[in-house]
């Protein structure tokens, strides 16, 4: 029953985010949207931002669950870009409101496992340090974050698929060579 209530609240917040900016969404709006009491809300979440984090975590878990062993990181990025493209209003409402830090945190969390899995696959047979893998992962993450947030700041103008293609060429083309050079 508790999981159904949490899901109802997450779904309510998602619907509200498609309609209005994050800073305009209140606990009262969420509880009215899903038909629960304020006490029930606060039993599960400390505030609206805790609920936002739960929504983003749920969606991140869903995206990561789709990764297949040995899958190239570009497939995971494609899914992430499709997720963002399909929820443009929601993403814009989170970013433009006080929830932009949650969006940035979500993107960093969503891409860490993705990039680390890709780097481990690319490093097969090589011996880069864990520190080097983490450094490359963070570098890729910050480049991707800059691309995505720039796209959001520009009002989500432009083709996200072409950005993915360019990112793939920039990020992944020389990864094996870099790993090989740093493993010696």
C-alpha cells in the first residue's frame, strides 16, 4: 500500500510538472492531485524536493535497468536524450525553477554508471587505474551535462539526436586510445 501511495505522489508531481514550474507546485497541489492527506505526504517525504528527487531516481533506475551487458554508452545516452526530449516541459519547469540543482544531480547520477560501464568495457585487457577511470567518467559527465543544460537554457531548440551524434563522436572516438596510453 505504501508503494502505491508513493507511486501516486510521484505520478502526481510528474503531471503537475508538465503544467507548471517547480516553484509553483505545493504539497497541497500534489495531495489534491492524487487524493491523499498532507499527513500522508509528510509520512513519506520531507518536502516537495524530496519527492522530486524520488521521481528522478525512479526514472533513472528505469533507464539504467534497460542497459544490456556490453552495450555501448551511446545507447544509454540515446535513451537518456529520448527521456529528456519526451519530457521537455517537465525538464524546463524543473530547470527554470528552484529544482535545477536536482536536475543536475539526477543527470550526474544517471550517467555515472553508464559511463563507468562503457569505460570498463573499453578498458578490457588494459590496466587503467580506478582513479583514471573515475576522472574520465567525470570528464564525460561534465561535458554531457554542459551539452544538455545548454540545450535546456536555449529553450530546448535544436535536434537533440544530432547533439547525441556529435557527443558520441567527441566522447567515444578516442576512448580506447586514451585508456591504452594511460595504462602503460
